[in-house]
C-alpha cells in the first residue's frame, strides 16, 4: 500500500507554537533544531523534562516527558504491572519504560494531517503530560521505593485531596 506525501503547506510550525507557550509560562527551553524543542517544568513531585519532535512525514508532533526516578531491577516486574494498570485508565497518551535508558516516561502525539495546530491543541498536549505525570508520580515512587504492589500504589494515589495541610 502506498501513501502519498503531504502536499499541505503549513502556515505555522508546530514547534514554534510550543516555544511561544514555553516563553509565556517562563519555562526554560532549548531549541536544538527546527523540529525539536526540549523544556523543563517544575512540578509538585518532580522536575519534568519534555522533549517535542515534529515529524513532517507523519505530520505529527510527538511529546515525551521524563522524570527522575530510577527503577532497580528487583522492582521492574511490579513497575510493568503498574504501567499496564495506569495505561488502562488513560484516554490520551501512555506511560512507558525504556529499559535501555532506564527511563520512565509519558508519551503522546498530536496528529495534524493537513492542518495547522492551534495554540489550544499544543497547550492541551503539554497539559495532559504534566497532569498525568503529577497524578501518577507517587504511584511509581510507592512501587519503586516503598516496595508496594502496583494495585496498592495505584489505590493510594487515586483519591482526590482538597486543600492543604
């Protein structure tokens, strides 16, 4: 099956829009190439490192958000169980573990077939990553550092708290 090459000419580069959002939020970023941007965002539980890449051939803006949490080999099976349980709950994006790099990360993509992205779409892509990482970070910590089972860790992070102590 052969697919045609995109003939749509973009008005705005998707990575440019994300750079504008990062500037407005005062997030440190680096633009290493026209199609790549990395930025750092301080969260409540961790600092998140977000990498965005534009793939012209797929007409897609890919986001990968990593956080600093090393997984000891002894906890790997339980982390995989937790990943599966978390991913069952997500509507968009997914968590992954890249064993070679030892990275836990959240991934998502914005498919823009023959369309220009809106600032709202780019903000939503970033917001989904940050909200999901903030929501599930403690579950990963419970499994990795507290030795909890995946079900326990997930149950312990699923309740909503109101206010601050």
